[in-house]
C-alpha cells in the first residue's frame, strides 16, 4: 500500500474510533480521558495475551485485578515453556551443555533487568521470589547490621503489609521503633510531617512508589533526596510502579528498589531486589547454603560476592528467564504511550464511577496509577466482587494487605479495580453497568 494512502486510512480509522468512543459520553474529564485513549492500539496488544479472549461465567473475561497479578503475554509463556521443554538444567553448577545454556539464559535475564531499571551493574539486581522476599531480605540483612537499640525505621501510612511487618519484626529484635509518615484524606503523604520525622536516629525509610490500595504515586525522588540529607537510605517498594511506567533507579537515587515479576507480565516466583552495590557489599547474607559461598570448611565459611551472596540454593530459573522475556515484551511496545493510555483509562473509570450515586472512591490523590478502590455505601465489598464476577468481571475485594489504610478511611474493606494497558474503555463501561446492578440487587 502506498505510504500516504496508508497514513490517510489510519487517520480515518483513528477518527472513527475517536468519534465512536466519544458518543454517549459527556463531561470534560471524561472527554479528556477518552481522547488520551485513542492513540493506543489496544486490540493489537490484547491479542498478545491469550487469557484475555476466554470467557468466565459465560461472559467475556474483564480482568481488572492487575494489581494482584497481571496477565502473561504469549511470548513469555512460550519462552518459559521452551526453557522447560528444551533447556532445563540447574545453573551455576554444571560444566555440561544444558547447565551452561540455562546459566547464560538466566544471567541474560539479569542483564535485561539491569537495563530495564537502569541499574549501574547487573550484580546490583538480586533475583528474589517477589517483593515480599526482597523486603524481608533487606529488613533482616540490613537490619541486623545497621539497626540497633533506640533507632527508628520510617514507613508510610499507606504501606502494604509486606513493607510493614518485616520492619516490625526486625524492630522488635533490635529494640528499634517504627515511625509512620502520615497521609491526608486524599491518600497523599504529608511531606512536612515526613521532614519532621527524619532525624539522626532514623536508619532507613521504606516507602511504596505506588500504593496498592489507593493508587497514589508517591514523590519518591523528592523523598529520597530529603532522606539522603540525613544520610538515611531509602527502600522503595516498587511492586505497583514498575508494571505501569518506566523507572530509573539511578535517577531516583534509590538505595533499594524491590518489585515482583507477576505484576509485570512475568510468571510468579520471579522478582528483583535492586540494591546499591555499596549497601549490598556491606550487608550480611540473608539465607545461607549452596550457591552463595566462596569456600566452606567446618572451621570457617567465606561468602561469594553479590549477587550470589544473596541467592542461596537453586533459584526459580524458569521464572527468572520468564521475567527477562516479560522485559523483552515491554521493550517491544511504547511503554510511555502504554502508561499514558492506562492513565486515561483510570481517569475515565474514576469519572464513570463518580457519576454513580452511592459509590465512593477511596484514594483521590492528584497523582495516581492503575488502582481504583471504591465502596458502595454499606454493601460489603465481597458481595460487590461476587456479583461482578457473575458478569465475568474480576476485581479484588478486601483489605488488600493494607489494613492500616482501611483503618484510616474507617472502612472494613474496599472493592478495587486495577488496570493494565490491555484493558479497554468498554470494559470500564461494563464495570460501571455491573456496579449499577449491584446497587439494584441491594435496593
Ligand atoms: N499486592 C495486591 O493485590 P508479592 O506478593 O511479594 O508479589 O508482593 C507483595 C506486595 C508488596 N507491596 C505492594 C505495594 C504490593 O502491592 C504487593 C502485592 C497484591 O495488592 C497482593 S496482596
């Protein structure tokens, strides 16, 4: 096809889509959101994810539980299967062909992670099973070396339990104290209070990049800069940011940066703890055993350098290679455009749900990503989730492993829709219609 004719055809197609989506919608916010959605070819992207074409309860699946676990593209499924079918072997141990091949593939995945988050060295990227394991590693290892009696650990009011409980455990063990950065009614951290909490006793700040229960994007670059003025390192829980927009650990100057593969289109049991080399070198091992040693005798053991020091035992090899494939996949799409599309979708969903009487959105920060938590008067979120499920719509209902957030907003739980770049405006409309149905059932 002639290039100009093709451009013209694409332009007409785009205009038609735009007109189509604009029809039946009113309100400035909705119009703005819809406009942002039209330059992303969501149908092409959806075709990459096999599960999205299935039905649930006789209805097309509407998957809005991406904050819990995102779906996996065909390329990742194929790469993981290929490893299991043709390349499976233990790594870092064998001289034989398969072992060397698997080692190369696994280490190539580490290199991909390094480039994806812009770490200085691949050695700074430790493979872990997920965010929970990564935070436990830092809390335990950094904590045993650097946290003592009377020291303080700063966490925020909107943390996932995985970024609270490991710190409580080490605080109890070491005689340290947890201090909490408060938030306002919109679900935004109060930075003036944060500044006041930092002091000479503060030994680490542990904060979410994006809240899984509210969707708030925290100003972590600014928070890291402030902490560094006090010489305090910062751990960023990036479980909910890495899947949704590009990140750069050097630009953020994060000391530790942790995320899970299964929320970024990779298999479960894959995840990364990034740590600045100087911290990782200074920290003792977390788990000990095979793979993390240099020499062992009954008198004395010496440890391997990073990353091996923190990777005791046989790792989740297929999952690690799958994580590399997920990064390859993200590199084939325009991730900035994906983020902008997703944001428009979130704004559209917020506008649609705000129009429904009785629905209350929990978490109205100015800067948000992916997550829309809501309640419907006194209807229990589990009932909301169950009725939506009958329409093939998957949302999460509960406390989202963030009970302090529920306590702050004085709700037992919320329903939560969380979006990925493969979700559509039509799916948001189905969500809104189904919520209407929930209200009618309980009237
Ligand atoms: N949040 C959710 O539905 P793991 O389970 O280790 O992969 O990730 C734990 C975790 C840590 N921090 C944040 C901000 C998270 O969102 C999660 C996982 C899921 O919100 C499951 S509770």
